[in-house]
C-alpha cells in the first residue's frame, strides 16, 4: 500500500476507532442513567466515576486508552510512522468530535495516554505519574490532565522526538480546548473534584 493511499486510510481508521463512545456504551449496558445527564455531562471515565460505578469507570478508561493505541498500531503496521501519527490525530479528533454523538464527545485524556503508549510508551508513564501526583495533591482530574499534557511535548522534545513533540503540541492544544469550561470553573473555584457524584 503506497503512502498516498495509506495516509488517508490511517486518518479514517483513527477517527472511526476514536469515535467509539465506550463510556456511553458501557453505562447504557449497565443500566445507569444517561451519562450526559450527570456531573459534567461528559462521556469519559471521570464522569462515569460520578455514577458510583468504579468498575465501569475503569473499563471506560481502558477502552478509551486502547482505542488510541489500536489506531496507532494498526496504521503504523499498514503505512509506517507517518500513518501512525496521522491515525493518532484522527483518533483524538474522533473522541472529541464523534460523528455518532453529533460531534459532542469526551475530553481526550485517556485517548491521549493510549496514543502515547502506541508511539512512545515512556512518555505515557511520565504523563500518568504527573497526572497522579497532581490528582492526589489537588483532587482535580481536569487540572491534572492540563498539567500532564502541557509537560508531555516538552518531554518528547527533550528526549529527541521533535515530530512527536509537534504532534502532541497539537493534541495538547485540543486538550486545553476540550477543557475550556473546566478551566473557567477552576478559576472560579467551582470545579468538581475526583469522586464527587453529580
């Protein structure tokens, strides 16, 4: 498969995998109320946790991570590193703007981690360590995600991966965009903390 074919296919594969709304699917199967009607209204693992179902939240986190990893690995196998990076972007956009949910998706943190696992796993460990440190210190999932995603491109650049650093600058900007309401609530002191029920 030539690069002129594999790159568009990689983007489509990434988008379709990324747009699978695991949080919404799993909570519906479990019979909980509509995830979009509680807490932040988000379809990600943090909001699933507000249902009180820790197992569902963990499954959502794992599913959202692995769809990012799968997109990268499949596209990388089919078309090489360039295709993997394009699939990563597609998966992230798919999660944030899924066609199945009228382009209203999640915040992208779990997918971000999954993409890191597929492209450069040490950066995923750094991301998670920073997230955990911030979450335990301040108990704000959004703040932890913002700080960890801000550091990630710097880490990638420092360790000699400028192309990946550039990709994650774009993904980090998208993370900040997706968290724009959280940022306002953090500034106002009204942001919900980890474990709070909506």
